[in-house]
């Protein structure tokens, strides 16, 4: 069984929509709003569940950028980004939107009761760091509802 953290890593921050052109434009618009932390809502099709989900940049709250995203099975991702994190995160979204190819793969290894998840992100065939993964690991983002 996959634990909560592993599940999040597999589902978090992926893109899907009806057409590539719409997806690209939507992600670029989202990235622009995220970089400035201006309120913005959009729908996206979750790639694993196929459900229409909503993501929302709420705006500045307590000197942090509040962001939420629906997840399958009534889950919710909530991030409270530091303002200085926003350009790096927005750039990651733009890089994905403008890429010829991008992928995420996860390898889950179980050692008794413990699980190890190695997630690899590639853009145009080159392995890259995903700033969102760091946000999950350092507590900037968290999941609720499971």
C-alpha cells in the first residue's frame, strides 16, 4: 500500500487538459498569476483520475502566497509559498508548458514497513529538479482529506 506522501508525490502538480494548445496557454497564464500571486482559478483534468479538478491562487495571506488544488477522492493540496519562491516555481511551470516533452516517473521501493520513493522529472530529455517536491518535503505544501 502506498502511504500518503508517496501518493502525493505521484499525483502532485501534473497537467492534463482537452488539448495541448489549451493546456499550454492555461499553464502559462497560471504561471504568470502565480509569480505575482494574483488571484486565479482554473480547472484541469487530473491525469490519473480523469476528473475535472480546480486549482486556485488565493493571493497573499499572512505575507505568503496561498495556493490550493483539488485532488482525487476529496483530497486537497494547500501551499503557503514564500514570496521569493514564486519566480522559481513559476519558471518550472513555464518550462513544462513550453517543453517539447516532459515526464515524471516514480520508483517505489518497500523495505518492510518503510517505503522509499525516487521521483525523476525530465524536461526535453534532461533530468531537472522540481521545486514543488522540495515544497512538499519542507512543509510549504501539505495534503489534507485522506
